[in-house]
C-alpha cells in the first residue's frame, strides 16, 4: 500500500473507530521502520501522524529516526469521545498526551458506548455510600457478613464445586481482605493456595504447560477448547503487564473504577495464569480493584459472584466475546497429554483485548447489587431483628430456635407446619403458635 494511502487509512481509523492496539502492532510489525518514518516525516506535526508516531514507538519499543518536535499544541493519543482514557502523561517528543489506560505489556481498551456512559452518569458509587450511611451499623455488619459468605459459596458454585462450610468461610475471609494488599505475583500465588485446598494434583504458581477451558472427546481424549489460555512462556511478561496496569489505574482518580475492575479481572481470567483457581481469583480481583479505588467503603463486599451465578448465561457471553473470536486466531495442536500446544505468537490477543462487553456486564452486576441485592438483604435483616426481639421478649426464645422457627415460617409462607408444631416446637401452645404466625405475617408479609 502506498504511504499516502496507508496514512489515510490509519487516520480514518483513528478518527472514526478509535485505537486498536492489536491491529496497529500487527501492522507495524510487517512494515519496515523506514516506511513508517517516511509516512510520519511527510507531515510530522499533523494531529494523526503524531499519534501514530507515538503509538509506533510505544508499541514497538523502538525509536524512529525522527527529531523531537519543539512546537505545536498537545493532542490526546486516545480520542475520549470514542474510548475511555486515563489521566494523561506528556510525551514531549511527539507533543501528545499519553492517556492510554495501561502499559505496553498490558493495555486493554474500552469503547465509550451509550450503555457505559449511562451507568457512569448514575454515579452508583455515591448511591451505595448513601445507602450504607442510612443503615444501622449492626444491621450493616450482619449484611456484610452474610453477603461475604454468600459470595464465597457462589464463587465455588460457578466452577461447579460445592465446598464444605470451612473452605467457603476460609475463602470468604480472603475476599474480606480484598484491597488490603497490592497485587503481585506472590499475592496471587498466596490466593491460589487459599483456593486450592488439596495441592497433591495441582502444580502451584504460573503454569508451565498449555491451558484451555473446554471438554475432552470422550472416545479419544482429544481437547475440545472453548477458550485457549495464553502461552505459558508469555506468562511472566503478561502478568508483569497486568500488575503494572493495575497499579497505574489504582492511582488514577480519573479512570472509572468499574471499567478498571473489568480490565484487570477479565484480563487475568483470559490469560489464565494458573493450572487451577483462576476463576475465583478473577472474581476476587473485581473486589480488589473496587476497594482500592474506593468505589465502595471498606468492609462492604459486592456479592459479584452471587449475581454472576444468577446470570450465568450473560457471564458466559461476556467471556465468549473474547474467547470465541480468539480461537480463530490461535494455531494449536493436541499435546501428548491431551492438553493444547499453541504454535503461533498470540501474546497481543491478551495484551490488547477490547474490554467493552466485559465492562458493560460488570456494570450491570454492580447496578443490580446497589438497586436490588443489598436493599433486599438489609430489609430482610431489619425484619428479622424485629421478629427476634418479639420472640425474645414474649417467649425468651434462644437465637438458635429463633433462626429455626423463622426458617420454618418462611418455608410455610407464614404458617408453621404440623410436623414443626409436634416436634421442634411442641412446647408452644396452639394459641401461642397463632400469635407467632400473625406477628411473622405482620412483619414479613
């Protein structure tokens, strides 16, 4: 393609479609440096040529044979009418403001869709803080404890596992500490050790083998992948990029917290750095980013996993939006142990994916938490406190029996079953049961 035609094509893309780092990296990789130099030199102060010049040197980690610019207004690398940018850093050489929300080793971009702009205008963070401020601290503490355990159990259930109570509680305690430690390789491995209880069959730490999500052919054992993980040889570089971008976005007050959480958490699960435990740690990272960016108050855990469990089909579509088209770009063969061996260079798929669909999905989960899940749980616990106070005062009923009778009344839609009257609550007189049922219906129904 002639230089003028190439420049026009790239200018059109930047102007109307935004930056696609993966496409640019691939294009720059097949062009000779002197071709790009000539294209920039033809109009070095042009707005779009300067952006292309910066992007070439940023992506390729190679400086073109061009002198630094000394005049001209600065221009943003990302057009923030099209894509979400971070707080800018000046590049004097190119006279641009680098507002890319990441580092060369990991920089997913998110398009500024009407759906995401609508979510951001709602200022959901302020709404959750206002809601929490109106709730009695005791009720909020019980709500937070319940949501924490609920989220832990749901995170296992998404993976098709049903752990004993002690494992769920242990992971719940880990989620409760989200945001307290910086993300690093050691921290991620520490989390993997909490997730994987029996480590006899799982090699811990970064994978040293291929990885995929999917099935095996029942007859031949051949892999049938729905998602292929990043090459294990690329993991150190990719995960260094994820960690560096996480730290950059954490300190960036401008960059939206939910979009940052989608960027880091979904990037992690697409890379799939561990043999096992990726899904639960991926959802942990959502909590981590929201807390580190102070989107929610310390001690409040959004039950993201519980909501995902309710919306598994939408969650799978958000994952497949990356995984399905990526399969067409990955060349692989079965390994001797029926894993996958990736044959081509795929690192840029994971570095520069489009995070738009994942951000939209995560924002919808956050909205559901604020508008439905937390208010419903708070309402239930306030009603529970009222019925408990009544049973304490009228019957001196211990906490264990209060919990049991409320559960039976919930199951009976306000009526105590004949079995419960005869067995667990045989000490109550019929007229006392009627009083309790009426009080329950008055409070709950």
